[in-house]
C-alpha cells in the first residue's frame, strides 16, 4: 500500500482510481467496437487518468497498442508531429524490440535523428527543425498505425489545441483524412474547452462533423468520492468525518484535482488512530497555498498591468457573466469595456482564466484563494 493513497500526479493503478465505472465501460465498449470518441470536460476533472484507466482494462490491454498524446504544449503542426512520434516510441519501448523496430523503420524521414543508449534502447531525439516535411512524417506515423501488428487506440489530449495552429482549418481537414483512412486505429479526442470542442465536432462546416461519439464527463459524484476517501482512510487506521468530503467537494465544485490535493494533505495531517475533521480543512488549504506562494507571486508580477487588474476583479467576483458590462467595469474601476475585452483575450490565451457558457472564472482555484488572502 502507498504511504498516501490520494494520488496527485497522474494515474497509478485501479486501486487508487475513484469510480468512473459507467464511463469506463462506455469508452471501452465504444472503442473496441470500432468507433471514435470526443471526450469533453473542464480541465482537472480527470479525463487523462480516465483514459489511462480505460487502457488498462483487460480487453484493451491484451489486444491493442495504446497511445496517449498530450498536445497542450504544441503550437504548430511540426510540434504536434514531434509529440506524436515521441509518445508512440516511448510506449512501444515497453512492448519489445519487434514493436519499436517496426515503428522506427516506418519513420524513415526521421530515422537518423533517433538515438540509442548503451543497452540498445531507442530514444526520440528529434528536434522541430528535423521535421523538414511534416506531411511526409505524419504519413509515416499513420502508416505505422495502419500496419501495426495489433490494432491501435490513440488518445489525443487537449485536442482543441490544433485550432490555435496557423492555418488550423487545413490541419483539421488533413487529420480527419488521415484518421478516416486508418482502419487499424481508433481515436479519442479529449478536450477541456467545451465551446471549441463542440464547434469542431457538431458544426456541419467542420471536417470532424459527426465523426465521433461525444461523451461529456461530469465530476465524480459526492457519494462515490466520499466512499473512496473513507475507504482509504479506514485502510490506514484513520477515521474520516464525511462532512469533510462534502465541505471540500462543494468548495471546489467537485473538481478531482483539487479534491485529491486537499485530501492528500488531510491524510498527511491525520495520524493513525485519529479522526480527520472539518476544522483541519483550513490548515490543509493554507499549507498548500504557502507551498505555491512564490510561484503565484511571480505569475502575478509578470502579468501586464491591465490583465492583472481584470484578473484581480474576476477573483473578487468569483464568476463573471457580463464581463464587458458597465456594472463590472465601474465596480472594479477598470478603464473601459474594450480594455477589459483585450485583457480577457490575453488571460484566456495564457489559461489564467477560463470561459464556460459565457461565464468567466479563474482557472487555478488555488491561485484565486491565494490572491483573496491579500485582497
């Protein structure tokens, strides 16, 4: 058993994964029956961990090659291809020499850039500049997927990022064509920006229209998370007041990442044989904010002044619907509606704030809490 069962840094095993039984069964069934999926929810709900969990199911693990590609840091097609290729090779290294040899032979345009360690294990040493013909390299990667010794399941995380690439319309059309022609692979397009993902898959004018089964991922239910947390506290000889989970759940809207970090800290603060109570929550949150204080100070310092003013105003409000309206502008003594919209654009691009159904809020809830301590 782990020292702390509340995992804060990715998927480890089913034992430390909370619920999602219905979603796991649905995703597994849809993929193994030859369909593609768009998985949509706000960030930090647990989409990526859910995909890892699905890919460990026996009917998938035994019969498929599985790849999860995070394209959130990418800003161009070359970067997309680089991340894609690296993720495929890294996953295949655990499958044996034949699996990764077939892939390396397939990517002939980049083969000279792949290096080997003393044990003969390959490493993706490709730089962006090495990808001189992106279409050729992408063609090679998809050719590998189409002729791999097992059928492939490919999850592309933060898929809406491709809409930020230059000439993004052509990128969508090109990827749609490759995917249509790849009969040996099925895909999950995972995304956190609902309006962008929705437009990509439900607009008749877009290449991916009606090409997927859309799954909107809600937060884990309070009941299921309470059962999960209580079980792990009891297994360690500790007691958990159910009101603790309810209080944290409601404060953080059931967002898994925040629940896990706070429960991780509460588990640490509770000694064996003792009881975790509501009175300990403020201490746990305060400790977490203190750990991140220098980071938040630096982020705030680096913000342009107009963006900082709007950011602080959003923190003060919590959620803002009419963000360029006179009420919000005047209340927080902002310069003008146009300057607010300009600042909002920059804050959205940097992921300091998020927009859901035309409601704006701070993306990092711990950042907002930290800032509120000084307002």
